[in-house]
């Protein structure tokens, strides 16, 4: 027997004012950090005269790494957050960074993997991230334990949001 909740039972309990302010600040910070990350990658590419792909495409290459995945899996696996996956894949294939192949079993499905050129660019992005991690540690911005705690908290938020999307309360 399924019990229906009344409208008053579904109303959320208001968050404490300090928590709500902190949550909104965190949301704004996450958004700014993502845009800044794209700017940092763009700046690095300009220094290296890499002009044929954009930072979003570079992150896509970085996240695919050594894997071979179906194009449709890129969003579900969290490799890509943008709305125009096919456009960016097409550009990466045209520029020689990614190889695509139709699946033998399901001809509608396309599998993608990095080419040698794509792996080289991925290594460039990995080196940039390595410099950032080392620099932050050396300057005392964040250490291993604080990074682990932050990542743990972000994963908990990710799980909570995922549950909200799936309507699990």
C-alpha cells in the first residue's frame, strides 16, 4: 500500500540562515571555479600556441584519457558536462585529437578514443594540473588532508544532488 504525502508534509523545513547563505556562496564559488579553470587552460594553450581546440574540448580529452567509450556515455560517466557533445566530438575528430568508430553490433553507437595527438594534448593538460597541485602544496594553499576532506564533502553533495534528480528522498 502506497501512502501519499500531503502538500504540507512535502514542504521543506527552512534551512538555518547561516547554512543557506553558506550554501549559496558555495554554489557561486563552484560556478566561478569552473569558469576560472577554463580560463586557466585557455591561458596555458595561448602560451603554448595551441589554438585549434577550446578548454572544454581539452577537458573532454583529459577526462577520456586512455579509455575507449561510447559517445553517449561521455555525459553519464561525468566526462563531459556540456550540452553539445556531438559538436565537440566532431571538432576533436576533425582536428585529429580523437578517433571515432561505429560499433559493429549497434551501428548507431559510436566509440571514441584519443589519437596520439590527443594523448599528447592530454599530457599537456595533466602537466598543467600537476604544476597546480605542486604549487598549491608548496604555497600552503591546500594540503593532502584538506584536499581529501574537501573531495569527500563534494562527493556527498554530488550524491545528494543525484538523489534529488532521481526523486529519492
